[in-house]
């Protein structure tokens, strides 16, 4: 089928099915792009808006709290009264081992002097230095997955990845307008656009042609939106970096390095021996043990298979607080932890104790 264009020139019109396929393709691409952009912006808002009411967004940069929290997540912590700072909660606090850094670890037990003993869920042992209660900034309340990844890349000096993320977001914003012509043509077909066009303007595919000044104006409009896309992308990524500038790190972890050569050796670990209990008193049940070699990274005390205390490598005794016990019998296991950094190996003691608040055997 031939049609006559503006100025009397002839051209071949494409079949209706081809036009429909192109229109639908643009709509699908534009819709997907807008969905992805809306998701990214939504996550960024969830990470940023709580800061307005005094909550603190924090970017996770280590895997010490995996699998619950992974590098690139943003955790929003809220201030809470002192009575709500209890074992089991994930705390954000000033790291006593690294000035100017933050620690985002779980509160596992209370020290003998009232300090807070914390531990990363993925770490084999508790943090080496407990927290003063005054160092606690808040309790983890909201996890926003992966939105802090650009901040993590910037912290690691991976500026190429940051630039690639900005370019990708700018590209998605540009794709959001890919179906603008189809939507504009649809408005013209409904009589909502360009009502001033004379009746002799040629029609293509049963609609008024959008050629001439409309196309040129539309092109300028799309170019303007594409130019603003890059500005929006940079603003969004920069905004996330501004609201999540702090790093939450695990004290036992250090920066990872690449080893050009690796050597595998068999690991051996012995369990505690002579596990026994002392005279029960008002404080609780004293537990003691002996240990030989190889050096252990610390010890855990398990009550009915739940860790209730973590003891440093050089110590050989601890007390199970009376508040954890009652008249019902509970099993106690002393576990040795591997001293290799990052290792999850452990070995249980040679004896399991049965304890209550008044009896230990």
C-alpha cells in the first residue's frame, strides 16, 4: 500500500502488524524500565527517609552478620530506651577497637561488670572487647537490601563500578521514555493531542501522522528528558551515599586480600576435658574445664544446645547465671572454638553436665 507524505512524496507504509509489534515492544521496554527505576528509588527512600526522624542508616561492609545481613545492605537503627537494650537484639554502637568506626553485632550476653558482649552471627567467637552501654547508638530495626552497594564500592575505591552503576541507572531512566511516541500517538488518536492539525494532514495506520513539527518537538522533549536522566541518576546515587556514610564492621575481620598461592592443611582441634561443676551459689553454677592443644580461639557454654556464654581463650571457668536455670534439668556442654580466623570448626568437651538451680551432676 502506498501513501502520499507531506510535500507529495510517495512512500511505502509498513504493514499494520509491524507497527503494532514495534509499539508493543516499546511499551514493554518502557514499562520494565519504569518498574526497575521505581524499585531502586523506593529502596533508596526506605533507606533515607528514616534519617529525618533521627534514625541512623548504616551500610554493612563485612559479612560478619551473614546470612541475615550481607555487604551492601543498609540497616536502619532507631534509638531505644536502655531497658530495650537486651540480649538477642542487633545493636549499632561505637566500636571500642577502631576509633571512628561502628559495630553492628548481636548482643549475646552481659559481662560481669555490666558491659555488653556482642558477636557477629557468622563469627565463631564473641568480639574481643565488650561495649559500654553508653556506646550504643540504637537497635537495628529495618534492613534495606543491596541499596548501599554503591557506597560499599566507593569505600573500596571501586570508582569504575560506581560510574557503571550511575550509567546503568541513567540508561534505565532514558528507557523510561522509549514508548513516549506511542503514548503520544495514542493520545492523538483519542483526540487529546494536536487538535489544531488540519484535516488534510495525512494519516498513517488509521491515525493522524505525528510527523513534522510534532516529531521535532517530541525529539527535543525526549533529548531533554534523557539529559536530565543522568542528573537524576547522579543525584540518587549521591543521595544514598549522603544518608548512609557510616560503616558497620566486625572487629575480628580485616580487609580481604588476594593470595597468589594457597596451601591446604588438615585442621585438628581437641575438645575440653575434665568438665565439671563447682559449688552452686547465689550467682549460679560454676563450670570449669581443662584444655591442652592446639590453642583454642575461645570457648562457648551451651545450655540445652543454646549458647549462653562465650569465654576467652585463656580462661578455664565461668558461671551459668542462676536466672538461666530452674528446677528442671538442663544439659551443659563446653565447646572449644578453632583459633583460625574465620573458621567455623569447634570441638565439644568430654562430658555433658546435667544442672538445675540446686543440683549439678
